[in-house]
């Protein structure tokens, strides 16, 4: 579990508004609720909720193929596992094909729909907001989020049902790091990251073919910090396993190296 910061609450009355969607990296930390973003999530909601429910107040889950959920019902799972009771739910849809992406020369359009829900902890009264959206991960990231505290991304691939989106390789990783707050978390199994030699930090600790799986403790003991993309990455723990260990990286921006990062992000 990452460092626990001072908790802030999400006001239930804001459920339909824009104010809890993210704020900007410039907004004072006290005002802005902490936000987790997981694009291309499918129905992989349990671990991000379990590991970050105490750390974040706003959760965005986005998948192109489905309104993300959990088998047996997300609301029920939240109540049983996290003692979070649903107190407000709003369903939204946009019939006009308002989201788009570019694939080669083609501009493909998409009609999103989503659920915005407020949950309240039965013992402490603390509220969180969960947005589960059938929509495009890139569009949502670009147009709806300004600052991200936890970028969660795993279980994806280039083909066979994978999104084929290189969230963790240039140029897209620069956009991700640009929106991630300084000191924010990147939580990943290294899906769709750069796998060139010397650029394979996010997948370095995946189980090699034929080797035996080690304990989580042994694995964490040998994970090393690294620098890349104008930032330093320090491992703070593990948030389960997918295509490899899902490592929790604390990301510190390095101002001088970052001048290149920002330029690349704008180009990307
Ligand atoms: C291989 S699945 C991984 C799901 C999840 N991360 C997991 O570990 O179970 C890839 C997912 O990406 C979604 N996807 C593909 N393109 C997308 C896009 N442009 N935006 C959002 N989701 C997308 C697919 O619908 C699919 O559910």
C-alpha cells in the first residue's frame, strides 16, 4: 500500500458536476481530490479499488468495449469488500458520437456512456466517487482529466483483444507523465511499454519462461529504482499480478530532464 496522505472527501452533491473530475496540477492539494485513472481496464476493478480506496477520492475506469464492472455486481462488491455503500448513481450517455480517435488517416467516432457513483464508507462516512465509462481511453485522458495522481494500467497487449495503445512508451508516456502530478504513482505490469534493450524497466521483473515464481517479498527486495523519460521511478510496493507483477512506482519529475519531456509531450 502506498503512503497514505491526509484524506479529503468528495461531496455527494458534486456528482453531476465537473469539479471533482480532476482539477489541475496547479490547484492546491487541499482543494483537489486525488484521482486514479485506469484506461483499457476491462473488468479489472477489484485490485485498484482495494489498494487505492484509502488514497484516492475519485476513480475513473474506462474501457471501449464495456461499462467496467465486477462479476456479481460492482455495488455489491464495494459493500462486501470495502464497506462502501452506494448513495448516489447517475447514468449518462451521449447519443451523438462525441469521442474520436485517429487510426492512420481515419477519424473513428464513438458514443460514450457511463455511470457516476458516490459511495460512502459505513463506519467513517468518507465519500468517494467512481466513474465507470464505456468510452475511449485516450479521449477521456486528453479531454476530461487535467491532473492524475495514480495512473493504473495493466493486462493489456498489442494484439488479440488488446488495445494496441502504447501508454507506456514514447510518445504517449510523455503525455501520461505530463498529467501525472510530481510524486504521483504509476502502477503497472509493464503492458505495452517499451521493450527495447535498456528501456525495459517496466517489464524487467516479469517471470521468465521456465523460471520459478518467487515470493512477493523476494521480488520486491530486488526491484531497483531507475531514471527514464525525464523522471525517477522508485518502487513502493505491489498491487497484485497480471501479465507480471503490478509494481507501484513513485514518480518524481526531474526539472532539467523534464524540459525535453514537456516538449515531447506536446508533440505526441
Ligand atoms: C486485453 S484487455 C485488458 C483488460 C484489463 N486491463 C485487464 O487486465 O483485464 C484490453 C481492453 O482494452 C479495451 N480497449 C481497446 N481499445 C480501447 C480504447 N481505445 N480505449 C479504451 N479501452 C480500449 C478493450 O475493450 C479491452 O477490454
